[in-house]
């Protein structure tokens, strides 16, 4: 390949060789399967406990709401 009468073949070859010298990106740290499985189980347990508390709070709120409705409707 020529550009303005200059041979560019050696430049392309040099760039191909230089790409082999480029440092590799650092390896991404990963967690082992023996660590990942307990973390997933713990996460699921937290989600289930959160849902139980949410259901309990919603039921209690509806009961409290019914008591307030009974109290305020009885006073009228």
C-alpha cells in the first residue's frame, strides 16, 4: 500500500505487532459458587421476611382503619 509514493506496508505490520505487546486488561474478580449460593439464599429470606411484614402491616392498617371508622361514625 502506498501513500504519496511512500510504502505503508511496514507501518501496518508494526501496528499488528504492537497490538500483541499491549497489556491485557485486569481480570475481573468474581465470587465463588460457594459464596454466591448462600448470598442468594439470604437475599430470598430477606425478601420473604419483608413480604410477611408488609402483609402484616397492611392487615393491621385495615383493622385500625375499621376501628377509626367505627369510632367516628358512632359519634355522629
